[in-house]
C-alpha cells in the first residue's frame, strides 16, 4: 500500500484492568475498520494479598499498585483521556480505603479509575469474549479471578444471565490453603465451598442452557496450558481431565513444590485454589466441556470504548477489513455472491440434514475475499 503523508495516524485506545492478582493493560488501534491489538503489559501486583481482616489495603499493596500504574503511565504518554479506560475490580470494591488508593493514583497516572460492580465486570467480560471468539450461539462464559468469579450466559452480544460471586484464587488460597499447604481435605473444602456459592444460580443457568462454554482468565488459561503440556493437544477442559489435574496436584504437599508441565512459576501460588473453584463450577453447572477464550475484561472495555464495533461479528469485521485493504472489486464480488447463493440454496433444499447456519456466512466471506490472494 503506498504511503500517503496525508493519511491520518490510526487512533490508539488503551484499556487497563486492575485485578486482584495482576494489573493488565492492552493497547489497540483501528485500521481499515478492524481493531488491532498492538501491545500488552501485565504485572503481578498481588493486591488482594494486602487486604487485612478489616478489608484495609496495606501500604505495601498500595505501593505495588502505584508502581505498576506508574509503569503503565509511561506507555500511555500522549493518549487523550477519552482514549484510556481504567477499571478496578473485586479487591478495590472490597477495600475500605479504596478512596485513598484512587486519590494517590491520580498523582501517578492522569486518567480516572472507575471501580465497577461485579455484574458490570461480568458483562464486560462477556462482551470481550463475544467480540473476540468465532464460536456462535448461546455461550456460557466463566472468568475466575483473584477475588471473584464471574459467570454469564448470553448470545449475539446480549447477556441473559449475569452473576458475580466472591470467590477467587487469591481469596481461596488464604482461606482454604493456609501456608500454601496442599492436601485432599483442603482441596475438597475449597471445591465444596465453590459449589455452595453457586447453589442459588445453578438451576437458572442449567435451565437457560448454552451451546458452548468458554473460559477467560489466568486460572483457566493455566489449566489449559498444563493439559496441553500433558498431551491433551486440543486444550479442551472436561470433567475427566480436571480430575486428572486434581490427582496430579494432590501429589504435592505445598504450593512451592508444585511442578507440573506447562505451569509457570508465578502461577504456583494460586493454581490449586483456582483449580478447586473451577472444579466446583463444573460440578454446580454440570459442564461437559470448556474452551479457552482469548478475550476477557480488558477486551470488553476496549470494544465498549470504540462504539462502532458494538454488536459486530469479529469475522465480518476482519473480512471487510481485508476486502478494503486489497481493493476488492465489490461489483464483481456481488455478482459472484448472487450466483453462489443460488447454487447454495439449491444444495440446502437437497441436503437439509447437512445444512448449518454458519455455512451461508462462510460463503459470503469466501466470495468477498476470493480475489484477494489471501488464504483463508
């Protein structure tokens, strides 16, 4: 594509997620109508570890958080306030001195921080998954964080059931695995507690039902990575594979001793409690299979900021962006689409059992891109 000095530089957006365990920042820009992720930053802050019995954040935890925000602020130099959104989650919702943290943060990073509710966090997580995952149909979305777990059922960018429960891998570590001790009794207590916290919503979720279950967050990503390293190459999480993980974890006596293939050093301290919560969620909702989602809270915040992407299929956006980039002859594409659609409709009549609602969309995108030279 020729360089045009008059072409405006694509606007960049940043979403920052102040989680209970880690702070995340994702930066994106809009190019040819498509959102492109151009940078990610993540830092372990262990904010939830700094909450005392009175829900007061310690000075050490506040300092860790402010140091991370200072790092993020360096990368965000030159960003307008309208292009940056920072959200605080469970630990900041619980902290009695959250206002003090926010006041001190103002001196470190020149953008407002919004502490969002658990249900709003769940909704944004769902939108992040919906915008970034190709799966269609009704979705169950699960995100196990450091201090809370969010669960959503929704379809076509419309959340139907939205719930947030106060159980996370950091809080469960403190309650059920004191001193990092791993044993069958601790694990079962944590697992049962997760089931009990979901009792009041489990029947609603089961009645609503879902076509595909997707998991976002470090806990689910870590479980998936360990399973892949153990030979389960498709990365799907099933009840049987979870029990296999539990058996492996219970071979160790404490967090520090954990040595599982694919498990990072920084995940050791929260893997067992996160796994117990995940098992409890599977038990309560009778989940048969869970897939990992690339998108989560920060992606949801990004797409909310850039309103033109609201309620748009990521595949349609990508196909349209490629068509623009390669200057596709739209009139020729229209004629080809008319012909292929006519043939496709005849095939549908002859093969009703083989028909799939995704096929017509795939045909449309193939027609749009068939002259681009791009392999799809």
